[in-house]
C-alpha cells in the first residue's frame, strides 16, 4: 500500500508503552494510570525481561526505572538504542539522582528523565511531547520519500528500494523485473491543454499504475518528469509483460490523445559482485527497451530482448 500513511504507532494518541520497574506496586500503578489514558501497556520487571518483551512486541515508548536487578535501566537504554534505534523513545525514572546525572541518562539514549517522586501530570506531559514529536517525525519521513504531485514514492526512494529489493532477489534467487514508463507526446499535451491539465494527466497515470500492480509486493515511483518506474519482485516475464500491457490499455481508455505510454522492461541479472553494477545494467536495459519502443512509434511494451507487444493488439 503506497498511500501517504502515518503508522498508528506514531499517531498522537493510544501509544504502545512498555513499563519497566522492579517494584510491583509502582509498576502496576503506572500501568493503571497509563491505561486509563488510553495507552496499551505491557510491563517488565527488569532490563532483561524488557528486552524479551521488546523482541516480541512493537512499542513506541519505554518508561524504565534505572535501579533494577539483573540489568539496570542504563544498560537497557543502551541496548534499546543499538537494537531498536529510532523506533523507541525512552523515559527514564530514577530515585537515585545523585548516582546518575541527567546528562548520563540522556547520553545513554533516553529521550527524557524523571526523578521520583514525580507527578503523574508531569509524566503525561512528557509522553504527549514525545508522541507529538514522533508524529511529526513520521510525517516528515513520509514526505521525504514521496513525490509531491502524485504521492507516489520519489526517485530517491526508488534508488533505496531497488537496492533493497534487488539484494533480496539475488540472494533468494527469484526473478525481479523493472518497468520504466514514459508518456509519449506529453510536451504536446502540455502545450495544447496547459501545465495544469498536464499535472492532472500525471496524477491520473499514478492512479492507474497504483491500481494495476500487486499491493504490498510491487511498488511504483515517479522516476522524474513524465517517467515512472515499477519494481516487480517475484514476477515472471509474462507477468511483467502483462502488467505493462495493462497499464498501456488502461491509460488508453482515458483517451488522453495524442499521448500514450511507452514501457521498457528488464529482468534483474547477476553480472558481477557489485550490486551497483547489476542495477546499472538493469536500469540501462529497461531504458534502452523503452526508447526502442518510443522509436518504433510508442504505445507499446518492450523488453530487453527487444520483444514488442502492441497495446493496440490486445484483447482483454
Ligand atoms: P516523448 O514522446 O519523446 O516522450 O516526448 P514528450 O513530449 O513526452 O516529452 P519528454 O518526455 O521529452 O519530456 C517530458 C516533458 O514533461 C517535459 C516537461 O515539460 C514535462 N513535465 C515534466 N514534469 C512535469 C510536471 O510535473 N507537470 C507537467 N505538467 N509537465 C511536466
Ligand atoms: Mg515523454
């Protein structure tokens, strides 16, 4: 699913919180109060217990005591920051403020710090601040990987995801195809109907692409200007072909004359130990196939073996 979504774990309310405290009474009191605020809470009795819970569940915030048997809070915070970095915020609570300085605890990776006895209002305010920051950070992260016009993933994210997907495909030895899509005669359309209509056409194509690929498997990108890319992991040649054909056909149904789509497809191959080299070949082959199709009149899907499939000749 590619729509602009901020994970519920990052939303401003209803956080998943892990409470780490060796003293049962305090632990249960915290759990009850935080649950009353609508958060879902899990408890752990020390650092080791907390690490186990962290591997079993996803938490937004860990509230941890510092002095605990087996593994103390400082060690726990360090482990959280190395193993679960970015995903978890920690609020440390201590009654031994002479033993641990604020700076020591923040340096170990905690987002905030409280000294016992503390008021519940103070804890609530700190949780709210962290939740707000997490929410905005998640939004920023989403924006940084999206194209502003179409909300598809952007080119930067394409580069990152392609590396990730290709690594998995080569390691696990399954087929991966890349489609590069370019609108034919788009300049003419822009000139004739204006830039705003041109923008609408680009948005419309993004919708078509999203509606015709497998959710949670394939991914679509605005590659730049009037070019789009689709990564198809676990796809055979005929499947990649038919995705391309379907896109051409669905696009034609919108009757945005004189524009049409040219699509080049290529299969990821292992040429060298350098992933970058393999990716360069993949992109260059899809690009060459695309331009061969364009040179041949456009409105077609070509693969790197030069095969042409005319969208006009399809019976659906
Ligand atoms: P070809 O058939 O060879 O693909 O040529 P074309 O007319 O489609 O033009 P080309 O692909 O060479 O260039 C893409 C054009 O798309 C150039 C640019 O003015 C236009 N363009 C790029 N980004 C945007 C955009 O965000 N909105 C609009 N309206 N136009 C854009
Ligand atoms: Mg074009």
